[in-house]
């Protein structure tokens, strides 16, 4: 299954506003998102936050960040590394079930890691 298909399926199955693969340089690689969102800006800022968490992990003894979750009043942003140079950024409404969202990302991660390696 292609990356775009996986992202679109995640978006549809879990009512996400955005599901995207982003390079650690902050550039959007692939995305499925609502037309009203500035996916490029969200992706760049989300990956910046993940890189900050990676630096914090190094200070805590070398642990790698597995996920970064930020909850806002009206949105939840989840960022998780996918391979060495990319990350998955997911944006949902603030009323989403966080446990269900984390499970969805965990289920899609293997497929996305395999497919992202070919991009």
C-alpha cells in the first residue's frame, strides 16, 4: 500500500484533520489533510518539537523519543519518528480519544516505515 493511501486511510478511519510524513528537515513529504490547514507549516513546527524532544532524550541518557503528544484546546498533535529521517505527524480534534489515536499510529507505523524508506 502506498504512503498516500495509508495516510488517507488513517485520516478517514480516525477522523483526522491531517496525517503526514515529514522529513526531519521540516519539509512535507506526503500528506492527507483538510484543505483549510497549512500542512507545510504544521509539519515543520511539529518536527521541530520532535527534534527538541530528541535532544532532551539525549540529556536523559540517550533515550530516543518514541512519540511527542501536544494537546491544545481544539487539537491534538502527535509526532512519531518513522525511520531515520522522517516522522509521522497526525492532527486531530481536541475531542479525539488519545488512546485510540496512539493505537492507530502504532498500527500504521510498520507499513509507513517500509513505504517511507522507498520515498
